[in-house]
């Protein structure tokens, strides 16, 4: 990484947790990723409305993403790694077929805990899922949305309650397990207790910036009003947890890598009675990450977290292409629109409000392909 007065030149970052979605949102997500610096590898989560449940479905989804990316300047080397959703309907044969096709990454969603997880896993079903992987006798990687689906466990405690479920997989299986989008200081220590390379964790940029108080309207940054566009799951926790996440990410510890959980929803699904969880953080993510690392005095670890640790964990070659970020403030768009209407449309089901909408961030990601 080269830092001078005007600019930062760094290795292109990977993003190990993204929701490319479907329909009109899909080209918008992919174009935004490529435009704002995330033009390398992503893990594409398969919780689309029609879940991605098999190898052939993963292949079709990957092709669709690539087709869109290749039409976008800078998208020529975009590499989506699709995470196949497993639930009680998954079988040993499905797992083997997917692995044969080169799809070794599987996503476990706890039932009803987030977007499109109605067919997710119940507490009592995790053991069977684990046995299925064991019987498949193929090398797999499991990505966990780490929240207990048990309705008796309060939302704020769901991540910690998942530790025991996670241990089922680490105790009985080979391969890798990833604790996705961790939010809790105890989970940071939990992940660290496993050997490097066996267990990893993604950390999102918004979990390093938000707490419960930001979302519920107790923090000055919220203007003391509830912030639906900041609402995401697992819900951000307390200040000490936020600090622990920043320390973990900026330490360079190889257990932790960047996965921003870019989760676009139309404004109509965020400003309503039944508010969906997720932040459209793609535009602001890289400037905010740089700001976090520089403020922590850990600039030298930025590439470990954003570029090296994930690639090493996943067994991919480290990127060599670089990206330029200017020390120039930029303003995040106040609204994104359905790309079929490349002009403002007054229809909230066709709009997405980005994280930090209309606000300034301290850097500008160069895009001059
Ligand atoms: Zn996610």
C-alpha cells in the first residue's frame, strides 16, 4: 500500500459477503460494487427470493452475475463465488453434485432470522445438517449466519447463543467454518480460540460504526430518531462490542476479513411498517474502512483485512491489481434508482437509499476505466 499526500494506492479489496439480489436490484448492486472499488472477488449469498439450493442453480446465478458485470467498465475481472443455501431439504447428493461442479461454499441461515430465511434451519435441525455434510465426505466450507433461531433467545443474545451450534460443525467436520458478520465482543474471542485457517469471521463496515443506540434513536448521529436504513441483522450491539470489532479488524489477525453484507432493499421495504434488515453500504464502504484504519493508527493493516486474510483463508491467490483512492472528500448519492430508469423516479419501490446518503466521506474511490 502506497500512501502519499494526494492518494492511496492499495490492492483491490475482496468482499466476502454480498447480496447481489435478483430482478432490477441485481444490475444496480453489481454496477455499484464495480463503480465503488469492489470489482474483484465477492461471495454472493444465495438467499434470493427463489433460493439458490443446488450446484446447477449456483452456476446459473453466477453466469447471470458475470453477464451483467462484463457489460460494466471495470467488471472484466469480477469474480462471484456463490454460496449455496442449505436447509432440511438439502441432501448428500446435492452437496456432492455442487462440490463436483466447483461450488464448495454453503450458507446456513437460521429460520426466520433475516431476509428470505423462512426456509432456514431450526435449532433441532442443525445436527442433521452437520451429519449430512459428514456423510457427503467431500471438502466443504460452511458460512454461518450466526444467530440462534430459538424464539426464547432474545435478539440481542442470539449471536452468543449460536456459539454452541457453531461448535457442532467445528467438532465434527473438516473444511472451514466462517462466522459471518460478527457483532459481539464475545464472538471475537470465540473466533480467535480456533486455529487460523480452520475458522474465520467476516466483519462489516457498518458494524464497526453502529450500535443499538444509532438505530433506535438514542445516539446523536441518529438525530435521536429511529433509522430504518441502518437497521440490519445481526443487530449492532453496544459500544464495547463495536470497539472489539474495530480492534479485531485493524489488528491484522488472520481470523478476520472484510465482508460488508451489502444488502440493498427498495426504499418501500425500509420506510414502512414491516422494515427489512440490511444496509446498502457499497458506496461508502471503502472510504469508511480506510478512515477506520487510519484513525486507529493501523493503516498498514488495511490490506491484511481487506485483501489478504480472506484470500488466504479461502485458498485463493492474493489480488495483485491495485486501486487508487484520493484524499478528496466525496458526497454519497442521496438515492439510487432502478437502472431501467436512469433518472429520478418518484416511486419508492424503484429506489434504494444508500448508507450515508447525501453525506460526505473523507475519500474518493477512483473510477476511470
Ligand atoms: Zn448477509
